[in-house]
C-alpha cells in the first residue's frame, strides 16, 4: 500500500505526463490491461484517459486495475487515472 507521502510524490511526478491510453466504448478489455501492464513495466508511472463514451464507470475501472498484483491507482481526477507499478527490470522511480 502506498502512503500519503508516496502518493503526493507520484502525483507530482505524473503532473507533466500525457495520457498513454484511452479507454473507450469497449471498456477495459484484457488486451488493454496487458498493454497497460507492459507500459508500466517500461515507465512505472502512466496516465490513462477514460473517454466520455466508455460504458464502465471510472471507479469500476480503477478498482479492476487495483486488483492487479502490485498495481496502484495513485489518483482518479476527472476522467484521468494515474497508475503506478514498480518495475522489475527498469526501476526509475525511488519512492520517499
């Protein structure tokens, strides 16, 4: 579990990032989850944009992603999710 201090740090690190993925009307599919996990392994911290036409609620999507092993939803702000997962081979971010 991330502490408040770690979440604040990750939010500040994610501030300048552009969303890498968009979740649209098909919702959160297995292929999208796989792509998100690959991107997290490479970058550790990403943003995901949930489009207006998405049939699933953003909180449901955040909960599904948070169930993944080691994946943390740092923040849900508007239609943007900030996701963090510590990389096994490509460690870049050192949490306070």
